C-alpha cells in the first residue's frame, strides 16, 4: 500500500464516520504564536478543546509537522534511529466533546484490522498507569489483556503542545517488528527505546487544560486527539521495506542523493543518507511555508537543520552546495498533496543555495580544527574537550555549538559545557554595549533594579501626559536620592506615558516638569522586568526620589511615529494582496522620520508592481478607516479569523489587537493613529534585498511625505521655467533635447581630428581598382581608428585597410576590407599583432586586436603592408 493510498484510505474512513475532513495547517501555527512549529495534528484545534465556537465537533486531517525545536525536538535522533524524523505527516482524528475513549479505541482497531489488514498478533497497546478506564475499554473491544502494558507519565501522558494547552492520558499502539530489531536486553518490551516495538498510533484523551505555571483545570470539552505517523505506517505496510527510509516516501530522494554522492548508500554511510534525506524534506517544506533561515527563533532552527544536513553530506562526499539541487526531487514527490512546494520552488532553491555557500567554507575549516582537537584528546587519553577549545571553535572559526557538541559526542568524548558557558558569559559582559549616547552598562542596571521595583504602568496609548512619582534615580550606575547633574541620568516612575523602544518602534522623547525644575527625556528603554528607564538631561533645578512630576510626550514626534507604525500594518496587507500570502514580516523600524519594513519574498519587485502597492496603501489612507485597538486573551486572539502575529515576539496571557478597518488585524504593542486619513500620504523611497529571501521597503508618510511632495513640485516648476514649457510637456522636451545632444556628440566625434592625426606610418595606393590604406597614427585609440575607417568606407566602394594607433603605451589595430579578393583580415591581424606581443581576432572581412611593444609598431605596420601587397599583386 503506497503512502498516497494510506492518506486516502484514512480520510475516507473517517469521512464515512461523519468527521469533517480539514486541510493541513502550515508549519508555523496559524493561530498559536506560542509554538515554534506545528508539532502535531491537534495544534490547529487547540482552542476548540478550550471552549471556542465549534464549526464541527469531530474532524480528521493529514497534517504537516516539524519537530526540530523546543521540548518536542527529534532533531538529534535523526540518523541515530530508523523511526525519528524532523518533518513528517501525521494522520489524525479528533473529537471536541463528541466522542471519547470508547469510540476512539473502536475506530483505531477497525481501521488497523479491517482497512489496513494488519496482523493482530503483532500488535501491542500501552495505557497510562492510572487510566484503568482505557485498559478496560481495550479488553472490551477484543484486545488481549496480556498485550496491554501500563506505562508512566513520561510515556503515556501527552501535552500540552507548547507552554500551555490541552493535555491528558494517552494510549499508544505498537507493532512488534521481531527479535532481529531488539536491543537484546532481557527486559526489552513495549516502551523500550530500541527499534523492536514500533509505536505508530497515539490516542490522546485531552481532559485538562494546563496553564503556563503547570496547574490544570478540566477542559470545557473532553475530547480525542490521535496522531499516526505516515512514515512509520508506510514502513509497516511495505513488505519489502526494512525501515522508514526504504519506503516510497524516501526511495527517490535516497536514489537522487546516491547519484550525486561519492560514497554509496551502504554500511556506515546509511545514517548520513538518512539525515540528508530527512533534513532536505524539512527544509523544502519549511521554506515553502515562509520560515526563512536566520539567527534566532524558528529561523535559527531551520538554519541548524540545513547545517546539520551539510555536515552529514560532507561524510558522503559533498564538499560543494548540493541540497538546493535535490529540492526538485522532494517537490515532484509531494506536489500532488502540497501544491505550495511548486509555488515556492524557485525561492526555496535560491535560499538553500545561498545558505550552503555561506556555511560550507566555515564547516570545512572548523571541522578540520575540531578533528585535530579530538585526535589530540584521544592521544593524550583525555575524555573531555575543554571549554576554551570549544569556545575558540565557536567564536573564532564560527562553528555552531550544536555541531561541535554532536561531533564530540559521536567520538565518545564529553563536552565541557560549563567551561564554554563561562567564557560565553564573560564575553557577553565584556561585549555588552552601553545604551547609545550614555555611560550605562546594561548588566549593572539590571543588577541595580533586581527585585526592587514593580513593572511600570504604561498609560501612553490614550494619553500624552500624566503625573508620575519618581521611584528611583540612577546616576553613574548608582542609585541616588536626588540629582541636579545635567548629564545623562536614568529616572524610574510608577507610571509613564513615554513609549519605550520595542518591536521596531523608537522611543518617545518628552519633558519632565515640577515647580522650578525641568528636564528633557531623550530616550526610554525597558528592563527585562518591564521597568521603563527614562534617560534624562536636567535643564535646571533638582530631581528627587518621591517627587510627583508632570510627564509629557513630545506630541509632533509621537504623531509621526504613529503614522509610520500604522502604515507598516497597511503595507503588509498590500504586499500580501499583490505578492502573495507567503509574505510575512521579517523586521521593522518605525521612527518619526521614516519607516522600514522587512518581509519574506525572494524576487525584486518590479517598478510597476511597486507602484501598484504604493497606490493601494494610499487608497486605504484616503478611505480614512478607523484604527481600533482591543485587549483580548491570547486564546481569543488565536481563534479570531484573520489576525496576524509577529512570531518573533513573545506574548502574555493578554494581547493587543490593532485593526485597520476591515483590511488588517495584527497583534501589536505599539502606538497607532486613530484614523488612516491622518497619515496624509505614503511614498516608497526604495526597495532592496536584505538577505536571501528577505526584501526591504523604506518609505515616508506624514510631514516627511508632504515635504517631499513640495520639494518635487518646486523642482518641476524650476525645470518648467528653464525649459520654457508647461509641466506636462517636460518629458517630451527632455526626450527632444537628449536626441539633439546625441546627434551633436556623434557629429563632434566624427569631426575631431579626422584630418589632423599625427601620422607615424602612411601608405595609400590603388591596385586593380582596390583602394589600399595602411596607416599608423600617434596619440589615438581604437575609437579614433573606427572614425578613420568610416571615412574610408564613405569614400570608396572597394577597399582594404589596415589601421594602427598608439596611445599611452598601448597599440590598437583594425583590419577591414570591402572586396572579394582572397584576403583574410583575421589571419593578417594575428600575424601583425604577434610582432608587438599582442593578439586579435575576427573574421575574413573585419578583425581587431592590440599589442604592447610600442618600439616594434612601425615594423608591424611594414609587415602588414608587405602581406597585403603580396596578396593583391
């Protein structure tokens, strides 16, 4: 039974049992920013277990999954076992308050025995050790009691997927592969970590909701969440396969790798093949879903997968980029089920190739040094690689820590992680920069504030001024009770209206006033514990702890920032509308003067398309749409249709949703205008590449937009006056002037020195009606020779010309004819140029070249004369 047949049979089976068949979610969860990746089929349904409105009460899916980061990561196991994968497809059936354990167990047995025709004698089942109900239901369903095993929480209690969510006991179904797959231990049984008992279907019974603090409450809807790995099931259904990698899922990929590798798919090399094949699939699908390599978060996990694939590829002979060239195999294999692979193919290969080229040099150099360190340790009978050696490999040679660790462990040595971390911490302390324009150390500030103050109350969404109490003053990295220092100090208030730099939005500036004291707020930062740090310059007077002061935000600056920030939301909408839904925010910068928006897209945006995007943003601005903010629970925000989240951000239990009319909804903690009309207008200044797969747009709005338009209008008026034409005729006049200039330049060039060359060699003759010109000139270049040749052409219908020039110790030659005589211009020019140490080429009628030895120039021209006369006479 092929993998495709298994998918079809699974969905058909549950469709017959009245399940709604739902499409796979993306690898980045569409409604759960707390998760790195979609790790299970139930992720897209998490909110339904917690009481969200139901469109259906039971469903079935074939879900794309990626387990390569966080607590569910299988990355390090790939290549070590035959059953683990980073990317895999999960077949799942789900109930949201409809059926529970009894029906789930019955469905599973019916599908396995009646549809797949599995050998019942090979099956085993595990249940949570406290779940007597599940055990009894299996027995009642006809399963043998002596094949039911009780296991603990680690094996048979599932969830949540992420920091919080549904969880509950589970029951797993195993297939006994036989003693040849066993670890050989006398205690080998279900739950053993060897290959014998292959777990292929997990029936989870969500009964609780686990909060971030670990506490649990009963779910509003008890349910069923099952997951069955297609890769493992395909292996069990393929009589010729001995493991997952010998199934139809991987056969063509393995064969494609073997065709390009210099080491065959056998023996010790098989694990490297498995790593490359698995990681290639993960990369292809991740990039298709817009997860781009980067140095943090999801992007770093993808970069790590790619680098691990390259390291194992090196073991089978790949020393140059090769992964990008194999993407087509995965795309062709999976495109029927996942058409997005075809749509993103060009982008995927471009990004992977770029990443490979960047890392392969680092990998080769770093691994050589690492292997030397390992050899030295073994020679000296050491069992551990020291932290300073690891740090040098990481810091100086750029080898990722996880690669270093994996290689060391493969060589059965230990890693001095503690020593490495100490050096990392030391570097961070030395390298941590002060805030720009201040003398403050970030570490020192955090230490000063530790456990002393609560987070600052921010009131700046709705107000631009407030009265705040000074809780602390920091001067020269020390807490003081008062200060009149005019240099930079930090002041902490109980509340503030000044926005702290965050999420790409720059900080507010403002003013502090109290009686005879006034001070400027030049910057605002936020500590890890949410304390707002106001960088202050006192203009006059004294600030004291306990003072109740007036805090005011500089209004014009704040308004311009808000205009730019709201515009980034509108711009993202327009980009997704015209470029495609693959567009995702990859970074932003919002100040009072401009905005910068980075987004996932591989191609340069054509000017006409960029213009359409600009027009779309301005169209929305002119509609004067309401910009509204709402505070929602994270769960409610996840379930609301159309809400975009910036997945680089961390979210609490409550989030702020910014809506721009009906066109945009985003989770955002920044400040925004009330109506789009206040933006005034939008102008794109530039569109450029940031890195492979990431583009950047820089633009202006508000006052900067108006100032720009005024400058352009003034320039047009000045040009119009100077050209003495109306503004709408400027382009026409420009084209006319350019044409005249080009004509004049052409005539001038033709006239310059056409009869005034400084002649070195001059021979003009006529033989049998053919005009012969053999001329050498001084202080002229090849372009001048063409002018002379044009003049000869205009004067004679039949000619042979060999022209040479000398300028700046460089010789140029041209040989040309317009006659049927037996004369090969290319051959003549090569022979002549050789005399002056040069070369040339062309055809029988026209050739050009050059030389270096100026002292032999006249000799070369004489030779040309002799050759030509000999041929023509």
